[in-house]
């Protein structure tokens, strides 16, 4: 039984911390079952062909072959049906991840910028909206390529080459609040993959690709770049850190304070003589 449990554990799905991740697991299972049906069908066809056209039953070779198109049409029909199933299912899930979630709001959008070889994040500031950015504006002093003429970008929170912090909040109906990540790239194609969240999306230069997920468990989950992006591809590591609402508010408030000019920050109160004593 220990061996059986070990085998089951090896082939089981990784930890699931996303409310809609079960649908992705279901899709994976469905695709594998479809491939299993096709595999069994081809094996049956293979052995039927061996039996039907065996040498003892056909001592003399027939170079004209089978004249009817029944087998050919059946095979072509099976292939077409399998392709249609895959296209329909894939389109459904693509539509689910690309379109905005029902509880979408601008202040829940996080823009993640990929580069060789790191992940960077921007969060909306007090106005709840992200400022515009462009790859053509990227420089050493402006790593995100922020458009300085856009007033919405002045208060945005920027996190360079560190954990991407996301909140785990609840809607009024008890469901987990959705998080939207806009993926952009500064250089080449990357791929944002976080297995526990069941998200995997290519990050393509010149495009802004949104993904949605609903975290259900606090923790730190590794980001894998699932697209070969250069000599340092193996070193491109990052993490999505899911925190509860209280910790998120504390973290976000601290990041907002960092954005304020030194004169706007509350001055430290010097200890009194009694306190020193």
C-alpha cells in the first residue's frame, strides 16, 4: 500500500490554491482521457489491420488496395471530431482567462513586467488606476518605461525584482476576490507560470496580456519562466506571495509611504528626558 500511495502521489496534481484551478485540472484530465480513447482506438485499428491483411488470408499481394472509402472516412471523421472537441474546450478556457472577471476593479490590477531575467510589479496608487507605460520609454532611470505625462502613474507602487504580493480577499457572497495581472515584456518572450495558482501565460513583447485568478490560501508560490528566454533563463526566478487582507493593508500602506517625499513623511518623535532615563 505504501508503494501504491507513493505512485499516486507522484502522478497527482500539485497543491491547488486557486478557486477556479479545479476547472484547469478537469481540463487536463479530459484531454488525457481523450488522448487515451484515441490511443486505444488506434491500437485496435492496428491489430485489426494486422489480422485482416495477414499473409495467410492474403497469400497474393493486392496492389490496388481497398477500393471503398469507409475506413478512410471513419478515420478522418474521428480526427475532425477530436480536433473540434479540443478547439471548443480550449476556446472556452481561453475566453474565461482573457475576459474580465465579474468582480473586476481597476484597483485590483497588478502590472507585471518581465525582463531578462527577473519579474517586476506595479500597483495602482491612491487613485486606484495604473499609469501608462511603454517599452520605448525604458531606461536605467525608468525601468518600467512609465509615461511621465500620465498623472495616474505618479502614485503607483513599484516593486523591482522582488516578491509579487497579492491580497486574499473575500466577496460578499463568500467567493475569493479575483486578482488581475497584466503581463508585459521589456525584451523577449517569457512565460508566467505559477502551478499552485494554475496560471500559465506567455508574455509577449508589444502586448499586454491579462490573467485572472482567485487565491484561496496564503503562502509564497514560485514563478517559473516556462519559455526559453536566453542564457540566464534558469536564473529567472520569482514568487507570488499571497497574504491576508490585514497584512496586505499594512504592506500597501508602507509602500505608499515610501513614495511620499521626505518632507511629507511623519518625523520621528525624539524621546523625552524621562524616557531616556
